[in-house]
């Protein structure tokens, strides 16, 4: 996901003359002790809840990761 950093720009004033700050890319790596068969994110009708990742494993179980 892309973030502006620890200081947020003023969202009430916008200027086309000043470039916005460059976003920071954050990422996270995980090691799973099983074979991953499928990955899917959760979605809602209006997209207002937190997203989670659903992981389908080779043994038939489903793991949820926030």
C-alpha cells in the first residue's frame, strides 16, 4: 500500500503548482509452514471495512490474516 508518511498533507487546501510528497511503499514478508494453494482479499459492498487476506492451504484449511 502507499502512504504519505508520518506527516499528512493538508487535505483542505490543494494546489496544482506544488507537487505532492512522494508516497512511501511499505511491505511485509511472511513465511508460511504449508503449501499455499490460493490467496484472496476480502471485500465488502462499499469497501469501508478493513481488508484481510484469506489463504487456502494444500491441506484444505483457510487461514485469515489481517
